[in-house]
């Protein structure tokens, strides 16, 4: 009872965030199966660092820790390779919570998604941990449920699907969809991500426009480039389901605080995230692209909403004239 009272005193209850956490259960279990129990250890470290960071700054504002920080912790952990050092994971989530949320005044005021800010910080500062520190995967039951971590990889033939494509190879699309491929812990299984996405939509914890629009932008530009004969462009679905982009569409683009509020702005926001991801991924120096695309578009969210509202007001004024 004392522990329950203490938790109630510390955390601000957020029903929608609990729905997101429930939707992440299949993805988390899938990550454990494919990559091992070290996922749980990373999650504990990340969650402790995230809660401690928000608790310190929330106390300065005489506010409670939001349950949203738990969602950020899970999403951030699932966006990492299982072999990420504990210190790097803790530093990354601290950076994400502090610079992605607390400097703006806490939950509801942040411009950027904290989990993506933390992940991008690690990608830029310690790129080897997110681009080369891959391990083998468990594919036979009980898989990683009975193992801590698999041995590391050291050959290109056992790289991530996106890295394989850049080397001139591809994996069967069915294998990519199931998830028995190398990558970060939450991005590999399209089926489990789809299950989580359906749960969010059914329980009205995410907007389907924000989920669909980046996929349309990505598939649209990729298809145009593919038909135009531009080299280095994979099959649109292969690109959609690799490199963490599908994971981003389901859980990061739909984050309600940093996304637009008007319907037309939501469509434009999502489509541009998909387009920018393609441009960065296939013409830039970062193979992933999705994290940078989301952060770029987070900046323009207020402008998009204001532009849509201004146009709507202008149309009403013209109609009334």
C-alpha cells in the first residue's frame, strides 16, 4: 500500500500513455525473443535514468513525473541494438529527456520527440553503437527468453537488411516482415509493429492520418525514383519495412504532443517526413534518415498548423463576403 501511494504521489496518471505501453508489449516480447534478455536490463537502466531526470526537473516546477516518460524509455530502448553499452543508453535518454522536453518546460510544451532526440544524439556522437554493433539473432524457441545476448556479428553477409541492400544484396520480404533479421530491437518485426499499431487505432490512442501519411510519402517518392531508373533505390516495400521507418510511423510520428493538431497539417507533416526520409536515406550520408526527417518536421509543426488555420480563416472570410 505504501509503495502504491508513493507511486501515485510521484507519477501523473495519463490513460493514453498506458495504452501506448500496452501496445508495446508484443514488440518488446519480440525483441526479447530475437535478441535476448539484455533488452530488459537496458530497459531498466534507461527507465531509471529517464525517471530520475524528469523527477529532478518536475520537482523544480512542483509537478509530477508524467507516465509519458515511461513510453519514451521503452521506445528509446527498442530503437537501440541490444549490445548498446549501458552508459551510452543512460546518457542518450538523459540527453533526450533534458534537451527534448525539459528545456521547453516539460510534457506538453516540448517541440521534439524525446526518444528520437536521445537516439539521434547517440547516432551522431557514438555512431558505431547504432550502425555496426550488431549481434546474431535467436530464431528457435525459446530464443532469447532463455539467453542473455547472442554472439556479435563480424561479416557483411549478416548485416541489417538496409546495409545488405547498400552492399548489393536483399533479403526475402517475408523474412523482413516476420522479423528474424538483424537490426535494432524494436524495428525488425513488421507483424508485431502492425499489431501494436492496430491496438493504438482501435483504442483511439493514435491518429491514423499520422500513421498512414508518412508511409504514403515514402512509397510515393520511392516509386517515382524507382520508375525513373534512379540507381540505389530498393523495392518500395523493402525500403518501408527496413531501417526503422515502419517503427517510426507507428510510434513516433503519431506522438500527440509534437504532431500537428489540424487535419490538413497532419497529412502534410506525415508526407514530408516520408519524402525527407527517402532523400536522406538514399542521397545523404546517413543510411537511416527517418530520425532526422522527424526532427526536421517537428520544427515546422507550429508553422503548419498556423498556415492551415490562416487559410481556413481566409476561405471563411471570402465565403462570407
